[in-house]
C-alpha cells in the first residue's frame, strides 16, 4: 500500500513538471504587443519662399530680389520645440481617435544630438503621426486643436502608417512651413521722439488643427507693441512683423499701425486692410511709419490779409 502511494505521488510531480515546461510556446496576441518606431525629422531643402513686397500708399518700390542661398539649416536653427501627436483609425469611430502626444524641447545649453529624432512604441494598428516644429513658448493641444501664446515660425508634417507584427519602422519625416509672415518696414528713420509702435491685428489665425494643418482665426483683436531702445535711434528700414497660420477660408487680415511719442501723443497711424497671407510667403509693406503726416492730418492756421478788412459796403436803412 505504501509503495502504491509513493508511485501515485511521483506521477503527480511528473505531470506538474510537464505543465511548467519552458519549451512550450505561450499564445501571443499581436494586438497587445508593442512595436518600436523611429522618426527622423528634417526640413524641406527650400523653406524660405520668394517674398511678396507691397508698398504703402504713395510709395513706389522696386520688385524684390532673390537672396543668395545660405546653405541648408539644421532643425534646431529653425525651431526649439517639436510636437508629436498620434491618432488611430478604428472601426468604432468615424474620425481618427487620439492616442497620445508628446513635446520635445531642444536644450540650448547641451549638444542635443537626438533633437529631431522621435522614438516610440505602439501596438499594431492603422495610425496617423503628426509633427509640428515651432519656437512658441507655450503650446497646448485640445481636441486636435493646438493653441499658442504667440504664433512663431512653424513647420508641419503628417504620416499615415500601418504598424504590423513584423514591421521595423524607421521613417524620415520632411516638414514644410505652414505660416505666413506679415511685415511692415519703415522707410523713415527712428527718432528720439518715439516711445513705441503698436500693431492692432484683426483676423490673425493663432490656432491650428493638427489633423488638417489649417489655421483657425481668433475673434479677438491682438495687439503687439514694440518699445523703442536707444540703439534704435537713426535706424532706417526697421521692420515690425507677426506670423499667422492659414485658414481654409476667410483669411483676410486688417492691421492698425500706431507710432506713439514719449509724451504718449499719437504721431502717426495707418490702417492696412485686405492683407492676404500665403503659406511660406513673406508679405511685406514698405512706407513711412514713424514721421508726422504731411497730409490733411495737420493744419496751419493764418488770418487772410493780416486781418485787414475788405472794401466797405454801405446800405441805407429803410425809413
């Protein structure tokens, strides 16, 4: 009897050892596994387009000339921040579903050799990857809309990509500029009388839909002020500028320009309407911005003929 019990116990131990045999393969669900992906970000070889220059009223200027090539710039010379966002197509939703986003900031004090390379791991699926490179201090993402404290020079790219169980993903991503720069160049010099220069902008697009690359206009007017410094005095062709994204429709912008004296007196103001921004284009207006107007904005008053009366005319009063 004792021998039979020992024999049964030995069989149980043998079967238990077989169930834990490491040579048996586990069943793997590829949808739960994650796979590494790598993206190397670069700019288009030509990111500065031929500028469009326009004159203020009553100022004629020559056509712009193309500047000499300066060589290809590195990514960190053009931007300080990269936004990375991932969306996935699913059978349950009509629109792509948000998966994740991450921000990469270049450390200027360090030789960041990996800036511009994005590493990630994702389950297999049908994705679209979005990339945004910019210089703005603050950028927030909500419901596919990026909002910025101030629009800067910005570059964009999107890549639809399916990740499979056997794929090794290592993609080069080329970004293109998606903003326009609006410039106002003063043909008159900066005088010591000037305190500041204001641009009140109506119609700027300071938000971006990351899934389309199109801008969204703000309903509020935006005012940008520049306080003149002592080293500015005497400078000619000083430029004041701002950036805007390009909306799908209704992209006209109006700007009210004001030059203000140290005494807070308004020296000169100008209204520029129907500005049409274009992607990867500089729209430049040239003209007098700082000097006092020589038109009907000011009046010099004098008395005709030094106050002498004209010819006398007498009329008899009726009786």
